[in-house]
């Protein structure tokens, strides 16, 4: 366990104070002192290097000063980009700095301890980047390893003091496996909008400087900026210039073609947003978007959806969309004076746009095909394994969403285990060009956003057997090692409870009167543990702990108590919990961090009557009926409690609504024929009475990402017939809505069994299904 945790700390940047790896930061000994009695080593960079590198080097100097507390001493760190730093280039020519494996590789960097790298410098840690962002990531990697969290500014995470820090000898190199990795600020009204206006006066470059810094410190490189009623390029022209200077690639969202914000058409457009009626004006509008971003690093969205993120037409107008794409690429060539293939482009197959792709529409090979989830974390389509494409494939994923069956944008409800499982699929199937995730207001989605970007950097570095250690490693970076295991467990348990039902979907009918006491007791215990731990933390960490850990637990626990009181007809209790909800918001916005997050918890979440949010939280009517009691369960077995396993089934820890889940690997395996010695799991059960039973298989709500008519499994009991079950091949909108509301598929087979012991056989057919629980009930 210690080796696995140390590996994760090294890979994901938490401070590791054990000195048994090359160029590792440690507290007790090493080859070079980075901080000596509070005095940090000085950082040297070449004035001719990229502005983003120089800015990152300046931030590293500041970070070292924050950790050590003293003024800088002699030069101990040399940071720069190959071809742009004279010292580094000379060391490479002399054979004293090893650039193998990084030269010419996208965003790669190496750390190496070098003796006498320059006159007057006895020894230095050299950070050499293959390109400007390689250097920037190498620099910020060091910042994380000395204890500066990417969330230091955004979540008030303290920088721990270290009187002495060393770096061990040796060399190591790193680079991303996914080319573009980013976040999308979206659905940002009212919370982020309210806070940003108070803090910065709007979505200007002062605000975005902190966003860009967060992305780069998290080893991301891409932003889709806030877009509802906002123009990144026009609200403040410095936004785009600063992004380019700092090294962040800017794109526009899935429905904003050729670098034009959605609101730009409202401000400048003439006539309808309709290519069949207004093509010439639309082309000029798009041309202006390309012209104003010339010379800036960008990813250009192509295609077209309807105004306001709606379908462009009724049905699938493939010929029209093909003409639009062809015209857009001509605009790109006219503006850049280069072949369109030399400008990175993305076609987002979001919602109904995927219908065009499924109907056979194709775009030029250099365009990245950006597949999407269903807005609820379930990937809809993936390429065939090994399908080559010059522009590659990507994924647009969601931690926040506005739409049916209901918005969810208040607090974090994402299990990182589900993110791992779905994005592991994506990586295995070859979607490696671009990963971008909708993070809503940024806060309070810090934890899953960290995981998404950490995993995107190198999915191969986090195989399944290391996934369970990520919460501990992340908590170590934010809060230090003393309580990291406890905090990691709280984060994991919270996400599992929250995954049962998103807060916006919670109501008195979510559980029966018999179930509510058990559910609220679990939340009560979790909140008590989280609150008690806060009191044991040093005072400096308590604000960050409230924001990152305690607040979602406290707020969600209170909401469950509210709806239990409503279900039980306790009007006074319900009113008290409703008032407590507002009080918890007040703590977050006014009492934590000296009130710097005022407005950030203004998202409404109580009183939904449809998919759209209410204008204000509304006290539920009392009484409301609880759900009817579910049928008695004869036997329930969590899927990881098998007694026999044939072939490569793996447990995904903590994934799902109950315990842990299982899935068949590798995820790219061909379909299996069930029976005999084919892959299967065995589960023993005992029935008290003979009769007909229904075997309910509870699965995660995966979709038919292979586009093969559905993903299937098979079951049999004892030596009985094998029954094959198609999980998701023919799903109605109502069935899909129920699946994402409940966060599960329930698939049922019927069997007639005698009293006594039996063995259930779960047979693999298609990979990509995640099994959570087996239940036997009377039909």
C-alpha cells in the first residue's frame, strides 16, 4: 500500500516525503536543498523564453517563498524551453542534460539534477520543456510537489511551511497521453456570475487569470469559456490575449462555431440564425470570429446547431450541415492563408448532432470528432478500437447540466470511480485527442475536476488497482498527510451517497417511509464524522475543509432530513430544515474565508416542478406522500461478493449505489458466447420456499457506446437455461430518464426454483457493462 500511495503522490503531484525515487521531493535528505532553513533556492529562467514560461517561473519563485518563508538564496533551479534557454541548450549539446524522449514531444518535460550547470552554480535541478507548455507543466509539477495545491487560490488551501526540502538525484520525464485537456465554464448563472461581478466586476481578464492559472497548475491546456450572455472575446479583449500569453488554448463550446460566442449573434447578427435563409451574413459573422483570433492558439468548433443550443432543424438535414462545414473550412483557409487541416478543428457530436454522424455524415479526416456523454456521465458513442483518424477523437463530459429530466448544478454529485470507468473506456477505444468537462461554476466541483484533469494527463498511470488511493493522495495535497486517509474516505462515501439521487431530483417520494430513517441515519453519521474531523484540523485548514469536504456533506444531509420530514408530515421539522439550508449557505458565503465567496452558493435547488430551476428555493408542501414500500427482497448480493470467477472480471471500488461494482475486462474485448468455461461469476443463494422468482440485475446506466444494438449479459441459475439480456439496445426517452434519475438500470429475468441452495451464474457477453447488485424478489 505504501508503494502504491507513493506512486500516486509522485504521479499526481501531492507532496511525497519519502526519498526512494529519482528526483523526488523529500524532507530529510537528498542531493540538493530546495529550501534550507526557510530560505528557498532561486529560480533561473531565460528572458528570451516564452512569456508563459516566465510567468510560471515567477510563480514558482513565489511558491517556494510561501513554502519556505524566507528570501531566495543561490540559484538551485534552472527552468526553460529547449531552443529558448541558452543554458539548457548548451547542457544538451555537451551531453550533460538528457533530452531523449522529450525533444519534439507535445508538452513533454524532464527534471534532471545537473552538476555545475553554469559558472557559479554548483548543482541545480534543471526543468527542461520540449515546448512552452512542457516547461510550464514541469514548473508547476514542482510547485505541487513542494505542497502548493492548484486549489490554493480557488479553495483557500493553505501552503504548508517547510523549513527544509531536498530533491534527490536522477532524472525523470513526463508528458500527457491526451493531447487537449480542459474545462468548460457553463450554466454559470446565478452563482459564478454573482460572485464574479462582486469580485472582479465581471468575466474579465482579472477573473480569467485565475482560471488560466488553475488549468495550467492542474496540467490542463484548454478552456471553453463562460458563454451564457457573455463574450470571452468582446467583454474584455484582454481575455484572449492573456490566455495566449499564459499558454492556454481557447475554444468555443459545442454550439459556437468559428470562435464566435453565442451572445455575439445577439449583439451583431442581422436576420435569423438560419443558414438556409441567411448564409451570407452568417459566413461574414464567422469570418470575423476567425480574424479576431488570428495569431492565437485555438481549437475551432465547426458545424452548427440552432440558436440557444437547440437543434438546427427538425430531422437530420445532412446535406445542409455538410455544406455549412465545407463553407466554414473555406473561411478558415481564407483567413489563415493555409490549408484548413493546419488549424485544429472539432466537430462536437452532441445531442442530435450525433444523429448526423449515425446517418453517415462525415467531416474531413483532420477534424477531431468530439463524442459526448448523455449529459449525465454516460458516454453515448465511441470509435471502433484502432480506427485511425488524423484529427483523432475526443470526449465532452459533464459534471453539471441544464436540461432534462432535471438540472443539476448546485453541488458535486459525481463519483470519480464512474469518471474513471467511463473515461477508461474512452481511452481504450482511442478517444485521446481532446477531453473536456463541463464544470459549471468551477466551485464546488473541485474534487472531480482535479480527478478529470489528473486522469487525462496519463490514464495509463492510474490503472484500476490504484484508483482507490486517489482520494487519499488528493486529500494529502490539500490538507497534509495527518488526516488524509479519513478525508479521502469521507469524499468517497459522500459521493456514493450523493449518487443515489441528485439533490435537485430529491423529494419526499424518493424513499418509502420505511427507508427514510435508514437513509438519513447514514447521512447523519457521515456529517457527524466530517464535522468532528474539522475540529481536529489546524485552524488554517478549516476554511478549505469546509469548502471541499464538509459543506457538500452538511448541505446534502440537511436536504435529506428536509424531505424525510415532508414525507412524514412533520411541518415544523420541514420548516426548520428548510431554514437550515439557507443558514448553511450563509456559512459558506459569509463566514468562511472572510466572506470571499459571497454569491457562490446562490444556485436554487429546492422546489423544482419541471426540468428548469425555480427562481427561488421553495418550501415543499407538507405532507407529501413517500414512496410505496418496495417488494420484499428474498436475497441481495453486491456484485463484488462473488465466490468464483472465470476470466478477467475486476472490482471497481466504491462505484455504484451500494458497495463496489464489477465489470468484464478488457473493455475492448469481443463479444463472448456464454456457457461452459466462458467468462462468468458465481453467486450462491438460498431460498426458504419454492416458487417463481425474479432475478433483478442492477447495473450502472451505461449506454450502447458501440452502436451495435445494445450491450448484453447473460444469466443462469444452477444448470438451468442461459438467458441473454439486452441492457440498452431499445431504450425509450422515459426509460432513459428513469435510469439517470435512479442512476441505474434494472433488468429482470424470471426463474422457477426449489427451496434450498442455488448458484447464480453471471455470464459476460459484451464488455462495458458495470454490475452493482443482484436481487431475488417475488414477481
